[in-house]
C-alpha cells in the first residue's frame, strides 16, 4: 500500500511559461503538504529535468511559446519509449483535452482551474503513479530472484553431474520408451538389459546371467529404483565381466513416467 508520506514526498514538476500560474500551483501544493515541488518556465528543459529527477508527476501547460505541451510530450515519449508518461495537462481549450490524452497525458485540468479539483486530480494521479512504480519494482525483484535461482539450480546441476561422472564409469538417461537421451561413458555396455533402445531381446556379445537380467527387468517394469544392482556376463572369449548399476525412475508433475536415469561401474574383469 502507498502511504500518505510517500504521496506527499512524491517528486512533482510544474511546467508553465506564466510565473503567476507557477506560483499559484506551487503555493497550493505546498499548502497541501507536498514537500518536493519544483518548477520551470522553460519547456525546453523538461526532458532534461525529468531524465535527472524521474518525476512522479509533471503538471504541464499546453499553451506555451516556442515549444507547446504536445511537443514536450513528444520529446518525453521519445526519450523513454513505451514507459509510463506521468503527465497532467493544463489547458484552456476544450478541444485539446482528447488530443492531449491521445498524445499520452494521463489526465487534464481546465483553465481557469478549480484548486480543489487540481489537488484531487494530482493526488489521484500520484497514487496511480506510485502504485505503478511499486509494481515495476516488484517485477524487477521477481525477475532478479528468478535469475538468481535459475543460476543456482544450473550450478547445482553442473556440480551434481560432475560428481556423478567422477564417482562412476558412466551416467545415463533414457525416456519412457527406453531410448537413451543422454550418455556419458560406456553405458552402451548395458544394452540387452532392457535399458537400451535395442530392448530386452537384443543380444550383446557374450552371455548375461538370466536370473540377474530378469530381476533387473522386473524392477524396470515396476518403475522401481535399484541401488548397486550387480549383474555379470561371460564374453565370447571366455572372460567374465561384472557391473554395478543404480537407477531411478523419473516422473513428471502429474506422476507420469518420463524414463530412467542412473550410474554404473565395472567392478571386476577376469578370465
């Protein structure tokens, strides 16, 4: 919520080529408790002043020599395209009201202006402007938090992946059909165990232990994790190989099965 203090401390710029109008509005706003009111008689200075002070409200007269209020708004919009234009125009021409709003002004006051109406419109505009600023600030904080969290997750994933690679001979991921989507290391040694794209019927070089193969297939079919599962095979040259593999199923937000991921090691080689 916007506090009374924030409203009264808002940055306000009065732009009018008539010193008497400026003096009247300054006195009215200061008497209402606004503490940060400045003014200029030179419309050519408005864009520079706004760039330096980022005003919460610009009270802008439309009828000025050399550079009118419409031209001032054009310069402000060109300096900050797409940004909120905090302009309240003051005009004695009824025909200028719609044109001013179309040019980017957020509200208007008609000359000769009623001081109560002037104060009311200024306060309403400041409340909207300060709420808009707060929303911008919240969005920036949210974007920053998301960016930080994304970077943290990326770094954590990279560390986890690196530790996994160091602690095992291979790392693997596969989709729900059994197709490998990521392979680091000689994971294709495991083809024929029902983990690879070739399926359970593939015949690798050598003979796998049938009981171990069936137990691993049962765990996979049941979408169960397995830890340090040991399996072995006898190669065509008579040598023996033993492997240890750990894996876990991957599920989506709706508990849909997405595949498996895991690590493995060769634990013994001999004849």
